[in-house]
């Protein structure tokens, strides 16, 4: 695998931003060099991988074996840094959703051999990144075929309304604004899912994972039951555990095995 740390000036994040791109070896011929590798004309499947509130673009690489799992399935990884934005176009701040949904895919595909086909593109994330992954896939259903949320906060608006999320209130206010304005908005995943179902568009396959001791367990149950009430195809899995990398490492392997 090629491990690339990339810094570029973003139009939407207020200046320089950092991403990590991990590329498989072309044709899987890691022990060879020369023409059979560098004349590769194909395009790789791509997994966009989102970090959590207290993490950055390096966390998935540092705390899991995701690079090894991706290598085994010949899948490229793209991991952006989004600060504490919750992957939103912040009410008081920068446009991080526009960054991950528009600018980032265009940038990486212009430089790296990454497929733009729906069936070859996936997104996953943990905690804050689980919310962001679901938001991206459900908002751009023609661009992603599957999405995975690991200990995410899919019913984020409920958390805002009840002030239950374990994070700084100032962060949430800057990201989402007032709770009453966030309900039935582009940041309300239940609202997005309902509209998507009613539109009869193809919905990305949803994989949802959460530990039974996670502080976001009830939040995940709410989203699961709501998706099922809409007859949305969702794969849900829970196990004993909390909000922890041990579980996220297990689950990212499962997801990569499915999409690989």
C-alpha cells in the first residue's frame, strides 16, 4: 500500500487542510516493480473514512488495522480532517459538508486512480464520523452504494434538543445553530431518510453498529427502528461494549469484507 499524507488549500475549510490517502498496489503485485505496476490503467474502489469529535485524520490509522484490511481487498482509503464540524456546513463556521461531499472527491480523483462509479464508492465513520458518513451517503445517494456508522449519533437533532450529547455546547451551537432550526433540516438524518424513501431513489445499503453500553445506544436504536418503519434495508449489529476503538476495529474489518 502507498501511504500518502496530503496538504492542500481548501475553498471551504478556511485554508490549508490535511487528508490521508492509502492506495493499494496496482494489480496487487507488491513484490514487483516496473511496467506491470506503473502502467496500471484501472480505478480503485474507494472508502471515505471519517474520524470522531476528539480525533483527526490519523486516528483510524493509529488505532486500528484498517490499512491491512483495505489492502486485503484492494480498496483505497481517503481520510479527511474536519475538526469538530460534525461534517456540516456550519451555521457559524466553515462549509465542511460541501468540502467532503464535493471538493474532496473531485480533488482526490483528479490526482489518484479512484473510481467515480457508485458501486465502487463507500463511506464509514465512528462517533461524530458515523453521523457524517450517514449524512453524506443519504444526501448523495447516487454517489455511494453503502455506508457504515460505528457508534454514531444518527438522531443528532434529538441530542441537540435534549442536550444529551457528551460534548461542548458551544461546538454544537456553531455546527447546528438552534435546535428548533435544525429539526427537518439538511442536518436531520431522519428527515433526509424519509424524503429519500418517498422519492423512490436507490438508498445506499446501511450498516449500523453500536455497543450495548455505548452512551449513544438509545440514539442508535431510535434510528434503526425509524429506518425499519420506513421499510429501509438496514443491517444492524450490536455487541457487549461501549464507545471504544476495540469495537470499531472489529466493525471496520467486517464492513471492508462486505464491500471488498
